[in-house]
């Protein structure tokens, strides 16, 4: 099943919205010096939201 132009555009909009939402979550947690729970290679980790934002900005 291939994606048509309408579906590609919708996918990009959803992806952009998701990235903005995650960014806002990281910013809110960083402002409160909180950690974020993430999964790296199947391992659950608690990471400083500030550190995660710095890594997020590099991409």
C-alpha cells in the first residue's frame, strides 16, 4: 500500500505536531528540574529533562 500525496501531507503534519508536543513536555519538565522516562534499546532510563533538551536541540 503506497501513500498518496494527501496521506503524505497528513503524516508530515502529525509528525510535526508530535515533535512540538514532545518539545513542550521536555521544556516544562526542564523548567521544574524534573526527569523524563525514556526507553533506550529496551532499557528504561530516567534522564534529566535539561540534558534531553540539549540532545534534542542537536538534531
